[in-house]
C-alpha cells in the first residue's frame, strides 16, 4: 500500500486533506491547514508489527460495579460541575480563552486537594516554575504540598509521574505545549497534541490518576484547537467570562461522570477565584428595577435555577437594514422572536434597531427565555416598564403560542427565595404546579403584548414612530392588518426629518 509521507491537517478541527487548501471544509476556518508528517494512523500498530491480538475475557452486564471514590477539592462550585468531585482514572479538558483564569482555578484546585492529603502534580508547559510559584504566593497557597514542574515532553512527564509514589491528580497546563518523541511533527500541531493526549489518557487509565488538561481556545485557529482531543477525554469543561466582568463560569459540556450543562460560578478577586454560592443574587445586583426594557428571566443552568436580567433596547433606525445586536443569547433565536412578534402580534420592528443583552455576562442557551425576551422588547418599544417583582419564563412557538418548559417549580421557588412576588408563565404548564408566588398564565405572545401595551404611558408628540408601533401593539388582539403599522412608521419617519 503506497502511503504519502506528509498530509495536510486542519489545526483547528483535525480534518485531513491530501493537498493544501485555503479553507477547511470541516470547520470553515481559513488558513488553518498545515503540512504535517503523516502518522500511519490508518494502519494499526499491531498489524505493522505482525503481532496478533490478545483475547480478552468477556463479562456479563450484571455484576457489582465499584462506585469510584471521588477526589473532592472542597471548592463546592468546582466539585459540583465535576459531578461531585473528580473521578480517579479519568481525564478531563478545561478549555477557555487565554487569560481567563484557567491556571488560577487549577492552582487553587491543586492546592485544595493537596491540603486534603492527596498527591498532586502541576506541570506547566507555558510558564517557568518561578511564575507558577509567584501565582501561588499571590493566592496565599505557597504552603500547599503540590509537586511542580516546567516540562513539555509527554514521555518525560509520564516517566516522572511513574517514578515516585502514586499520584492522585495531575494538571497539564497546557496540552497545546506538549510534544512526544514518537511523532515528528512540530510541537503545537494537531498530531503532537493528539499523541501527547493519547499518552496521558493511557497513563490515567493505567494508574488511576485523574489528569486535567488545560486547552486554550483561540478564534483565529492559530494554535491547534483542543477540539481534536475532546472525543478522547471523559469530560470537557469550558471556563467562560470576559474582561469586563468579574464573573467566571465553569460549564460542563460533556461529562461521563456527571450531569452536563451544570455551571459553577466564580468571582475573580485580588486573591484568586472565590465561589459564588447564589448566582441569582449576583446577576440581579445593580438591577435597573422598573426601567422599561428589562425583564427578569427565571432560567435553569444544569440542575440549578438561575435568575438573570434580560435588557432590550428598541430604537428607530436610520439604517436601511436595522441593526440586531445580541450579547449572551442566540441571535437566531432573537430573529425568531422578532418574526413571531411581527407576524402574530402586529409588533412591527422592521424599522427599529434592536439590542439585547443578558446582564452579568452569562450566556443563556435555553429557549425558555423567549417570553422574557419578548416582554423586554415590547416593554422597551412601548416605554411601559414591566412589574419589578415579576419573573418570566416560557418558550414561544412559531404560531405565537407560549409553550410550557421544564422545571417550572424549581424556577418559581428560586424566584420566591429572592423576593419576587409574581411570575408570568405558560398557561399550559400549570398542572401539578404548586406556585409559591402569584402566577399570571399566558397562552400566547399576543396576550403578553396586549398586557404590556395596556400599561404603556402616552408619549409626547414628535415620537410618531414609537407611538404608531405602540398603537399597533395595543390593538394587536383586535387583529389589525399589520400593513398599517408599516405605513404609520414610515410616514412618522418622514415627518421627523
Ligand atoms: Zn477545520
């Protein structure tokens, strides 16, 4: 079988090509494909050496499984995301933007585990030993018995770990700096990352140590993406946040030993990351209660209810194609809600810029936020503030109906705990519900819009656009022809000029 000596591998997703090309078909990235010395991955090593496989003993499904004792760090937010502590013999990947605080989190976790008498090794491939020491000093953790090394060769690391007494936990910071003698590609390439990760996976499974890999995610795909190791590890966590906020969110995207979509919330302080036990309180602090365009969404993050403020700003646009800007929510979902408001409720936003923001830097993935988003949009458009003590949740369908969502009881309980008195919820989800707050069920978005518009204040003259859109929203339940609102809005714009 004739084999090429080199192949072309996308450094972002690992797709392999026979020739170089500018764009990767696999992930759509530009200029991410580079030439690498091919490993004979398609021919198993056993076949090349001519060795026959060894027969393994087959087991029955029935049997006693030993529940793995977990390595509990005592950092509650971290342990919960891991599914109640780290599992010995497992390997997990923590990804995130550079500088977001992954190393800080893992130095804290290492020290916490070491203080509980476990043997922890921290291998830094990016920083010198002194830099890691400085970080530990800044965090006040320099007394913790953590084994420290600055090394990038995977074989050397495994030899070091195998030499001494058994290690409970190993942190590799980061997997992108690791390289192995067994392949000839340059360090940092997909082949090297994958091979090093394979060696560490084998080490974890053989020795029962828990291995944590740190992976940087860059948008331009210059560094080999940790995506290529995602399928090899037992759990993938992402560490999210941005420079403008103090909050950091650790999210389980994949976890063989625990629930996914679980989040841990941390706050970056001068002395490292501190746990945020009640994220709702944090996300609702500094709330502009009673301002038009804000709605409180009672959401679920994994098994935990989290209340956040949704902020919307709707303003007449001077552009041919109005702007739609979203932070913290799915832009496609916003387009859908706008289209449903337009088609089913007569709320014409085609001539308006729309800005949507989830306060506090949280990213919401739930369709249950539809109702809160629609309420915030209509509230901003009409200038009618929503009740400050109310929460919203419910999914909108394309027909304009509001659908029930899961975990309604937990959402309402969290709302009551934080002092909210009422909730606007889907009318279909009332069965078996024991609401701790007063509920206002709605069956359609039109019903929601009519309710908000009825409380809208009258605007001074000169705000024709807003006024006509508001009139339209008010009359929506009368099934006004939507065309009229457009004419009003355009006419209004002309007069303003
Ligand atoms: Zn790709």
